[in-house]
């Protein structure tokens, strides 16, 4: 059975204010008070893992041990089946130093075109690994995914990252065209969070 998270402070191992706000809203009803790694001046460790779970664990443990409090970290990305799972843990890096996701989406599409991958075989999934770590080194990891196909050209202005080319299974619109609340209800991140809440929070 998973170790339970008790009411009190929880470090969010992220310097991204948007992520911290989203997590704060999600956990507020359970008496958990998120504080960001940025507020505590905790350093950002290098993500040297080879899986989403390993990278989430590196970040969560660094914050938990640095702050002496439980900490939560996430790592996510897009895995394209015909590309052997790429860009995967390198999803952010494919956007280059300018963090331009139009460039990253073109790169993915070009790689599929070069391999002559048929539209029906352009399947992909987003993955989100969440790791909760305690200062004594204990960790709990939860993973959520959502499957779909990649389309071209890009469609929609909502969301971020690879959303404009990702059409989730059972839909004929991309995440970029979907209302944010609809995406948030079914995303890889929402699924990982639902597991975390179900397993580590006493209701
Ligand atoms: P990180 O987990 O913050 O390192 O983000 C990894 C990268 O994966 C992001 O920069 C996005 O490119 C991509 N990614 C993760 N989740 C999503 C999503 O929900 N939509 C689109 N792209 C995503």
C-alpha cells in the first residue's frame, strides 16, 4: 500500500508558476499546502534519468531532501510509436533553445514523412509521471497516459507544446482545439493526479 500524505506543507519541485498554481488548486481541499521549490530557493537538479518516472524521482527527491519536507515532481512528454517513442523525455528539448514548439512539431512530422509512415500509423501518447518523495528517501510514482494520433497541419490555439498536432482517441479535434477544461479532464496529467489522490490522500 502507498504511503499516505498527511496534511501540511508539500514542496512542488517546479519553478513553473502555472504548474504550481494548478497543483495548489487540486490539493487545497485536502489540507495540503503546496510551496514551490522556487520560493524555498531549492536548486533544480539535472534530469539525468532515461524514463519519465526516473526524472520525476530525481526532481522530487532533490526537493524533499533539500527542504526536509515531502515533495512532488512531474515529468511529461510525447511518445510517437513509429519513432521508437521519441521525442519522449526529450520533448521539451526538441523545441530548441528558443522553446519554439512549431519547430518541434515540424520535426516530428518530418521524421514521420521521412519514414513514409501512413496516417493510420501515426499513433502517439502523452505520458505524465508524478513522483511524491519524502526526506527519508521513500518515493511513490504514478503514471498517466492518453493515446491518440498525430495530424498535420497544426490545428487550434489552446493548450501548449504538442497540443495542436495531437488528436486524442475518440475525438476529431486536437488538444489545441479542445476547451481547456475538456483537455484537463482527460489528460495524462489528470490521470496521474487521479491515481495519486486515490492512493496517497486520506479522504
Ligand atoms: P516537462 O514535463 O515540463 O519537462 O515538459 C515536457 C514537454 O512535454 C513539454 O515542454 C511539452 O513539450 C510536452 N508536453 C507535456 N505535456 C503536454 C501536454 O499536455 N500537451 C502538449 N505538450 C505536452
